[in-house]
C-alpha cells in the first residue's frame, strides 16, 4: 500500500468518476499510450495510473469474446 503523500491526497468518488469519464473521452488507445509513455505527466499520479490500468483491463475484457461453453449455457 502506498504511503500518504501530502502532494497527492487520496481520490474521492467524484475525482474517480471524473477520471473515468476522461478516459472514456480519450479512448482506449490514447489512455494506453499516455500511461505507457509518462502517466504522471499526461494523466496524473500513482492513483490515476492504477485506475488507468484497471480501466484498460476492463476494456480488454469487454472486447474478448465469450468462451463457447458460456454462450451455450447462456442460451438455456
């Protein structure tokens, strides 16, 4: 767990939602690019970097097709 940094206080729910909305506007490719190049410069501190990683994982999971057995079970 990260220590409390006075220059980077914890994100509240409003900040978190605004950041997720910003990611949606940027799009998956730009968020991936910005987080890979220099996340602190383009997106924000370590909290935003972790949120970007989670958001990118969720977007990747949305794009993966369901396995055949789940599609069969869902039809029933």
